[in-house]
């Protein structure tokens, strides 16, 4: 009977040991595989980023070189004279262009007029620019900038070329009199950059591709085929090919089959300012050759350890029964020493370590864990893990799932999700990476959990800085969009003004006034566009007034939904308190959210807008102070958003819309934050989205000045001191003030304004008020000037004026000793109202 028990125990022990060896070996096997896979991916991504940098730098250098060629004063004057008929300049120009060709290594240099006729070229060829070249020429003239065409094959030599088109402009004017075209031999300049592989490899190669209809076109020669540049295509239906994935917009690492049908691992990146995509790839067999060798060694080690375990257990089974108790005693002693050694080891390692029992109560913290959590082992002992290990989402501040509960529930090794933040007892926060594993006894029962985590804050900051640098590149795209929108608006203003002048000359005043009204409407759109970008860019302090949130919601939402198939349902509390807000900024937030909801329901749906009063207690919200808040919710029945998109929607330049700028919700977030409020979003894909806004409630009542604007049409008296560095602003303001009965004394900067004020007072004039521009480039601005004027006359009403409406001086002029603020651009009536309000 005893012999049977011993045999059973021996077999059980063998099974446990083998299981542990297999389990630990499997974990080590997977960990090594992940490490090697990560190393391969990092290497390919680094090569791809290097290629992107080199190609973008090459394109930029082309623009700079061509810009230097065309900007030479001798070249411009000589070229203009030649294109306007002076044939004697031809030989000098031809000689200079040949020098340019030799210096920069250009394939060809062409000089054409605005009709596309080639007047001068180095190499023989057609006398007129091709149709696609004329499109590039028209774009270069329109944007007054240097344009790079896409890669194309030369019609005469079949060599891949790229053309650089530069408009020729006389002096600093916009008078384009010709076009300089530089033809680049791509195989000699660009292809060496692409084909050069920085590390030894027999299969590694970089591919430059772009979309060509329903196919992917390879722009350079591939390693394993010949004659492929601008000839070789792959249908876009082959979505397992990395080149196809690149054209479809994929970024990062992708494993698939290349044009040969071979399994490859690749890194995909896009090239800024063009439709090119770079694919850096390597055969899977070569990329993971090291892993194949290591995996064999690991499997051999595991098998050897199993055989060793079987041999040891067999030896133990042969021992006499009388040695059993002695062996048991030695085993218990060894186990105690192992536990002590484990405790010492845990306290010495560089990562934070927390262990719990099977009920999730803390049993041990090492020194690093004590530092990061702010808890000592003595104070934390016996407490539930969430009390000591308080983790939230970095962006939403939502409470994260208790990792111990997850380990106890699944019995598996787990890792925390990205963007996990640890909130310590001493009010510090750390971005952490964490893993948890079950602690099992010799019967494979879970008796506790061990958590291992490390501080990733500095690493996260480095990644954030890299992302900020990438977002700065996106500012270039944003600037182009701003220029486009403002050019359209300016076209509307100038066009309507020209029409008005024409109508007045022809004696049709009604149509003239209508054209002026349209121009003013476009002007207001330009002003609103300026305010939107300033609000996002500077996050300016809001100009707060006690306002009726209920009325603002109804008016703004109904206006934004006008003409759409979306049904609006209001659920606003009857006695909703007022709030101190900037009506224009909050209206912009509401308008943005409603437009997003409308776009999410293109076939119609329901938008429910609710508002109520809520109380936030002390410590209930991670960012809001305790107090009463107006909670506004916008719930739509649209398409919703995927879970991985929701945390990023408030990031600048992040957008899922093809034509979106990614500024709308980022601007909304900035506005609400400067109102001491909070905005959050939740969504279920296919069911809709909910946006929630919290604004501090106010018990103050609305004053008449907040709701009614009074105007006085009485004639003004006295003189107004006007300081502005822009001549046209002084002319407009002085003509307006003089038409209203005031005398206008104008100055270009603060020093001139002070001198004119002293001169006027000495001559006996009465200065009724002063209007000072806040910012004067290179001169004394409004803030310094007002201090000097108040030193001369402490009771002088001074009005501050600026185009930077988000500046704190404009938001709170009284705090800086101004009596009022006047935001540029302002209209005639706005100027007169503020002057009459603050003059006797």
C-alpha cells in the first residue's frame, strides 16, 4: 500500500516538474520569438524612415537648387529680355544653362514661354511642352512656387525622368513671364538612394510605388526582375502584397507575399507632398534565420531538461523508505531558503514588483514598487490591490480593470493595455508597462498573483516629442489649407467690391449695395475663420459673460441642422442655471459637434440634445473641481466610432475624414479646457456616439449689457488719438471718426502717439479718448503706450485694439488698465459704438 502511494507521488511529481519545464520553456520560447520579431520590425521601420528622410531631402534640395538658379538677377533680366524678343541674349543664356547643367548634373534644361513653346533647351527635343507638363506649369504659375512632377518615362529615350518646374517672376511682383524646367535623370540620382541597403542582406530591397488606376505601379527597378521601373504593375486586388497595402494607405509593419509570391516582412511609409509610398521588405526566411537556430536550441534545452527531470525523479524513487523523512526535511529547508532568496531578489530588481494572495490582498512590495506607488510594504500589507495600485487610462482617466482579478479569472499571464497611468499615494503619476502572472503551488492551484511593472514616463515623453515633430510637418499642410480658404474668401470680397463699383458707375445703386452686402458677408466668414484658427493655435482666454446656455443650445443646434434630414430632440431642464462663457467660442464647440453628428447620419437620424445640473463632489472627477456644473449631452444615432479611435479624437490633426483637418474637436477641447470645464466622448460602432460637456454653473444673473446693445447716433466732440502701424487701418478709422464729428490724430507707433498727445495738450486741444494697437512690430506697442499716457493723464479713456483676439489683454482689458477692447477686423458701427460708450 505504501509502495503504491510512493509510486503515485513519484509519477505526480514527475508530471508537475515536466509541466513546469514545458510551461516555463514555452514562455521563454515565446518571449524570445517576440524579441527577435520586434528587432526585425524595428530594423525595417528604421530603414523605411531613413529612406523617407533621404527622398524628402532629395526633393527639397531639387527645389532649393532650382530656386537658386532662377533667382539670380542676371539670369532673370537676361531671360526676360530674351523671352520678350531680344535674340542677342540667346547665346549668353544657352552658355549659362549649360554651366548650370554641368554643376548640378541635370539631364536637360528648358526655357519656355507661358504658351508652352520651348524657346531654349540644352538637348534636342520637341519644341513644345507636353500636356502633362503644361498642367504642372499652370499649377506652378497659379501657386507661384516650384513644382515637382511625378516620375515619367522620357518619350525619346525611355529613361525615367522627373521635371522641376519654376515660374520666372520679375523682381518681387507676381508678373510671370516664363517658365524654367529642369529635367532630372532619376536612375542616376534618386534610384541609388532607394536601392542602397544599409546592412548586409541578400533579399532586402526598397520599393517606390504609387497608384496607377486600379493597379500599383513600381517606380524603380526591383531587385529580382529587370526593366521594371515605370513598367511593372500589380493589380490592387492582390491585397496580401505589401506594395498594394502601401497604396491603400497602410502604415507600419506588414507581413505578406511580394511580387514573386515569396513570404516577406515589410515596413511601409508614405512620402510627404507626393503620392509616393516606400516599401522596405526582406524575405521571412532571411529576416528570421536567427530565430530558426535559436528555436532549435531552446527546444533541445527543454527536451534535455525533461530527460534530466525524469532521471532525477527515477533516482529519488529508488531511495529507501527510511530516507523519505530526511529527504522531506531537506526539501522543506531548501524551500524556506528559496523563499528567502526570492524575497531578497524581488526587493533588489529594478522593476516594481507587487505580490498578492488569492483574494487580491497585497503581501509584498519591493523598493521600486514602494517608490512608484507611494505606499510602504507595512502600510500596504493586507489591503486590496486597487487601493495601492491605482491605475487609470492616461487620456480618459477611466479606471482600469484590476489586473489581479483578471489573472485570477483567466489563470493566464496578462499585460496592461497601452496608455496605463499609475496614480501614486503622494499625488504623482507615472506611465507604466505592466504584466501579471499567477503564483501556483505544487498542486498547480493559484495561491496568489505577482505584478511586475516599470516606469515608462520618460520613454513616453520621448515618443510624444517625436510625434510633435511629425505634427509640425502637418502644419505645412494646414498652412496650405488656410491659404486656399483665405484666397477663396478674398476673391469673394474683391469680386463683390469690383461689382459694386461698376454698378455705382453705371447708376444702379441697388445692385451696388447688394454687392457690398455680399462682400460684408464674406468678410464676416473670413473674420470667423481667423478666430477659429487663433482659438486653436493660442488657446486664448475666453471673453466670458453670464449667458443663457439653454437659448444658446437651441439657436446653435437648429441653425447647424437646418436643411438636413436629421431630427433634433431637446431634453433641457426647465430651471437650467446660467454659466459664465464666451458665447462665440461655446457656440463654435456646439456647432462642431452637431456638424460631426450630422455627417455621421447622412441618411437621417435623431440627435438628442440634453442639459441638466449636476454636482461634482470632491475627488469624484480627476480634472474638475467640486461644485455645480451644467452637463450638456449630444447623443446621435449615427455610425459610431471604433473603440481604438475614441481616445484619439481630441488630438490635433487626427481625423477619419478624407477632407478633414483634424482641428475641430481639438479646438473644442481647448475651448472647454479654458472654460474650466471638461469634454469627453463615448461611442458604440453601429449605434451612435455621445459627447458630454461640463461647464461651471453660475448663480449670477444676466446683466442688460450682456443681452442688449445700445447705440447712440449723437455727434461726437473732441479729438481721438489713434495709434496703428497699418496705414489703411488709420485711414479707415480716421475717416469714420471724422464723419461722426470727432477730430482724429493718428500715429504709426507708441512713441509718435505720445509725442502727438503732448503737442495736442500743449496747444489746448481736448483728447476725448485713445485707441491703441496692442502689437506694433519693431515699435512701442499699446501696453507700454497706455502706461505712458496714463502717467500724463490718469483719467484718459484708452481702448485696446488687436487682431489677436485670443490675447489675455483683449479678454480682460480692465485688468490691464484699458476701458474696453476692439477686435480687428472691425466695422464702422463697432468702432463708433465703443468710442461713444467711453467718451462724454
